[in-house]
């Protein structure tokens, strides 16, 4: 099989598995994929509802994983790997204290603000605190619907703006869009790290 033929088969297989791939992508890195999906939907490459469902379910699968890790493996992970994930014992204890009183609010705010700098800690502590799973997943699903719809709308807006530009500016627009997303992500990360440090203080 020649290289071009292999690429044709590979691309055909990838297209046939597009929704499972979106599911996996949302599981790994949801927000950027959500924006990109909105952009592609604007250009008619995907229908809305199957992509929306794959994104929501993929991200909720990730939430379920972190919940299970928190419920069954939190202590060993914090001791061995916590420092690499921005979670230490002091942060964990403070988060537990907040969870005792405000776990519903914390979960929904964490979801719609992309974790507020402590996403993994929040989701894992929910498991550690043994928040009922049905309640946990219902709260996260509500936040997830809002988050996915918002980010896909943002991508759709960028796609519409791209469509309105003259053809010769398309490449420049895409480059600027990628740089803007990276800059926004970096800015949010810095702000959320400051919030995290305040929580630890």
C-alpha cells in the first residue's frame, strides 16, 4: 500500500470515528476542542447535536475518572504526585473544609469557570468527601451544558467572523486566532494560580 493510499484509508477511518475521537478529545482537553468544534460547525463540517453530545459526555467521563481517583486513590496520589498537579496537603484540607459546607456551589462554579485554577483538586476532593455520585454527576452535567454551549458559541462566532473576511486574510486570521487563544489561556492560568495561592494562604 503506497503512502498516499494509506493516508486516504487513515483519513477515512478517522472520519468514520469522528465522534468517538471527539469524545476522547473532550476527555483529554475539552475547552480548546469545544471552541474548535464551534468553528467547524459554522463551516458545515459537523452537525451540532452529535458533536455537542460527544463533548459533554467526554468531559463528564473525565470528571468521573477524577472523582473515582479521589474516592479510591486520593491519599497515595497526593503523597506521591500532588506537587506536580498543584495540590498539596494544606490545599486539600482547606478544600475539604469548604466542601463540607458548600460542595454544590463549589462544583458548579468550578465547572463553569474551567476549574478556577483548582479543577483537579476540586473534582478529586468531591470523591474523597464521598459526595453522592448521582448528585456529583448531576451538578457537573448542569455546569457542563452551560460550558460546552458557551465555548462552542465562541468558536461559532470566530467561524462567522472568518467567513466574513476576504479570502486573502483567512490565513492571517487563523494565526491571530491561535495566538489569541493561547494568550487567553495563559492569562486565565496566571489569574487562577493567584487565586489558588490565596486559597492556600
